C-alpha cells in the first residue's frame, strides 16, 4: 500500500485535474505533499517503534493510512485531497520502519535473508505495480478508486498483523527533543527544496525565500543535527555508532542510489511510450509487467541464497544489471523501434530488482542489535526516500533541459533554447518524435550512471560477521517473543 501510493497517483493526475477542476500546479502537490509527509518523520518513527513496540506503531500507522485513503477518495476539492495525502504520508511514515524492525528482531541473522527476500519481493513489485494498477483503476472506475482500494486492504492487513505479528519487547528510550526538532526541520527544508525546485524554476518561492536558500539551510540544520548527535551525552535520536558498521553505512549509500534510479528512470520511459508511441497510461504501464513478474518470482529465491553466500556479489550484480537494462532502453528509444523489443530490458530489470532489495536490506540490518533495529530501519528508509526525492528533482531538470536542446519550436510546441520551458498542446506532432525520443534517451542515462555508482559501492561490503547472540548460540532466546516466528 505504502509504496504503490508513491507512484499510483502519477497516471491519475489528468483525471484528478478534470474531476476537481484544478490546475497542474495544484495537482502536483497531491504527490508532493504525500512524499514530504512520508520522508520527514522517518527517523523519529523508527525510534518510536523501539520505545513503544513496532507492532503498536505499525497498527497505528495502518489505521491512519487507511482512514486517510478513504478521505482522499471522498475529497471534493484539491485542497482537501492534499490535506488527506499529508495524513496518509504520516501514516506511511509510522508504518515503514516497523516492517524492517520486526524482521530484524524476529529472525536471526543467518535466517534473515529469506525473510528479507519476501519483504524485498513485495517492495520491488509494489513500486512497479503502482502505474499499472493506477491506469486500470482510473480507466475503469475513476481516480477516486486509486485511494478506495486501500480501505479493504488496510482492514485485512490490520486483522492479520493483529493476530500474527508478535508483540515484541520494548526498550526504554529517553527522547532527544533537540534532535527531533533539528532532524524534522532539516529534512523538511532539504526535501521541500529538492522536491519543489523545478516547480519554482530553482528561483524565488516567495519574497526573500529561494529554492537554493531552503536547500542550503536544510543541509546546515542537518549538519547541526549530526553535530548534536555526536556531543549528546544522553541518548541521541540517531546513534552514530550505527555507522561504525561498514556494511550499514555502505548499504545506506546503495539504497540511496536505488531510490534515485527507481524513481527517475520511469518518467522518461513512460513519456516516451505515451508521447511518441501513442500508448494509453494502462498500455505504457503494462510494458513493466516482465519486470514485475520476474522480480516478484525471484526475490524470495535470492533471499534464501544470501543466507549462505556473501551478498555483495548478488547486490553488485543486480545493480549492474539495472544499469545494463537502462542503457539498453536508452539505445532503443527511437520512434520506429519495434515495441516488443522494450520487453527485453524490462525482463532484465526484473532480474536486477530481484538481486537488489533483499541483499541490500539484509546487509544493512544483519549486524544491528535488537534495541537499535528501529533506529537502523528509520535511517535506511530515510536515505531511500531522500534518494527518491533527489531522483525526482534531477530527472525533471534534465528532461526539461534536453527537450529544450533537442526540440525546435514548430507549431504544436513552444520553447526552444536551453533552460526555457517546453510545453505541448494535445498529441505530440510526428515531426517532433525523433527529437523527443533523443531527449528521453539522454535523460535515462542519468539514473543508469547513478546505479553504476551503487554497484561500485556494493563491491566494498565486508563479509557478514558470524552469528552471535541468536539461534543455536542462545537456545533459550529462540523461545522468547523476540525470536518466535508467527
């Protein structure tokens, strides 16, 4: 539900604009508000899970998310929809760190890979299903149903989690109030600046407030946050000791590149399918089906394998495969390329995804002590979301720049010259297909290059440490609530 809702709205934007009689600037905030409310509290909600129990936080977040989804579907104005999406994002932020924290605390490190494999299969497929499901629901039932569909899923999910997920022991924590304030303010300024930069043409937002001023202020506040965490003699919100583990630090860099790439590559590809090849939203989303099927089928298998082999080889291989698939897509993006050829790199992306999610998450959490599982999961998910925001902002800027450079200003398009906005009225004229395809082909090379960096980072993963404090070495613990599997 959470990951689908980060992408499902993109294909519904035109229908939302028509249904709520609003403009593009307002409808962009339907997605932006959700991502902002989702990303900013993740560090805090991960820590709350350690303090009050991940099951309680998960169920609370699920209730908030489900009720907010109902509110979204019932919204009669775009402002009401944006407010509901903020609440939905907060519910997602409460839930997300708890999923990794529960897996980290229930399963010993030498059996965690299989569990993370299933978790990774869900995460990988969900990011791909969003556009497909969104296209089908919008075409068949209307935009409201991209939100209504969460309600029955949320109810079933609540019942299953209530019955099957164990109530794990809590760990006493003193909350670092200055850390909470500094992290929330810093992340808000940074994420808002990156997310809305293209909307305001990277200039003035209002009065003396500029996009770059917000971004720089966010970086400064986050630097103050890190400094405070280093000198805090009590219990910091973010234990910097987490980063002493090389694999945790490198896995966070890796998941940042994954968040960047997964968010960025779909935009030029979907634009190419719809603007050049004339596909409907549903048809363009269906081009992702090989990726979703292969990723979902292989991820659990990979999860079982990584418990027995060094995950760095699988991770770096998966990241490199993703780069290969994206460069392949770039090479195919011409107006006359047979459409079926795009199914081949889509299949390669499925193999790539299967080798990324579970190995990365398992490597990040393998050496974490149970009392820091929530904090570690919060950091991991925060870096992924920041990567996604960076990817969204960067690909928007690059696409606009390449369109301005590649397209002349004939009838049907306005603009021309680097840095000037390019807009289209109705269907893209045939004369512009080649230039548009070239611009999208060049744009998709950016996420391909970023994921190569992730593959290079994964090569430096250390061999996982021997299992200590779990399983056969502490048989009594296997019977405790923390080790019992549902």
